[in-house]
C-alpha cells in the first residue's frame, strides 16, 4: 500500500519516446509476498518491460578498504566509491584483497565485485574462495573512467560458516575495488499488476552490467542455450544458440545496440529465466 511514484512523467524521465528507463526502490517484505501495481495516468500508457526483484543477504556488503590488504592501498583519489575509500593495487604480483565473512547458510550465491577500470583495455584478477582458485583471470572490462564504477557478478556455491574471498594480482594491471557484495537475483515477472513470492535462484548471472560491446553469461550448469536480447518495445534484437560450455560461460556480442535497458531471456536451463541488461 505504499506509493512510490505519483504523476510520473516517463516521457520526460526517459528523455523522449521509444526510450527506456529503469527505476530502483528498496522495499521490506515481511510476509513473503510483494505486490506491485501500476495504475493508468492522464497520458498514454507506457509499456512495462519487466520487474526485477533482488534479494540481498543480511549484512552482505563488505568494503574493500576494510578487508585484509596486502600490497594494495586504500585510496580516495577518484570519486564515486562507497564507504570511506577503495582498494588500489600497487604491484602486478603479490598484492591481494581478501574479505572474511560469515555465510549463514550453504547455497548458491553471486559474488558481486564493484570496481573501476579507467584504462583502455580490460583488466583481470585471480579469484579464490577459501584458498581454492576459481578463476585465474576474472575479467573486469573498462568503465570509461576511474570514477565510473561497474559490477562483475560471479555465481558460486558457498558452504555455511566463515568464508574467505580473495582477489589477487595475477601479473597484469588490476582494477580498483570498491566492495564485495554477496547476493542473489530471485525473481522476474512481467505485467501491470504483479505479485511475486520467493523463488528459486536463477542459475546464472550476466556481467558486466551495465555493458558496452559485450557481456558474459555465467551459469552454474553446462547446457545448450537459446538466449534472446529483447528491446524495451518487445522486439528480439539479438539471439544466440550455444552448445554446452565446459566453463559455464557464454559471450554475448552487443556491439551496435543502442543505449538502453533490455531483457535477456535464457532458455535451455532447468529453470529458464529473464534478467535485465543495461547497454551504455
């Protein structure tokens, strides 16, 4: 019953006709059900492409500047960070940022790393969880400026208890790190009057998001996929068919797509899902 938008001019907010806009609102759900209702205003009715609900684990954000830093230094040189600063790697090897936190229950989660890469090419770090290397070169695409931040999402399975997540320099230049957030995308529905109940976690994440010329879909399963990129007006603008990938990752070329908000529909997994993609 709480109103979040009144007399909302989507035409002005999006900057013109046939353009998309995404709005984000934090809410608290106490009874397991979230109802969202859109009512018609005085102007033409816009199309609602999707509603995405993200559930975050309690106390799930861990700042880089308060993690264990070896070689890396806390900096405030560039803006846009959260907390009191960010981690800046000083050396090509030997440096790392390690977060230690308590995972309340075992399950599949996403490790969401907020970072900045103001260089001209992508950078990478070695990702380890509890001492086991999961990715030797986790990619951090350019963000077009050191004050522009993006998020790389990695699906992993975590056991309950004390967990350690480390990003280490691997001999190549490193991005700056703002925080690690442990969370999951829980549900997506379409329609004008939406009721959502807790859902199983989708089997994959899309990163970087926002993206420019490419994005990568990472899954916890390895299956043949049919992936469609759908425009704000419901048109399929890209589609891909993939054979099973041993690594569980699938590259989505996006070059040539206009800036805006798109839906990515993934079929072929045990639980097909739709997620939002921002092209910038």
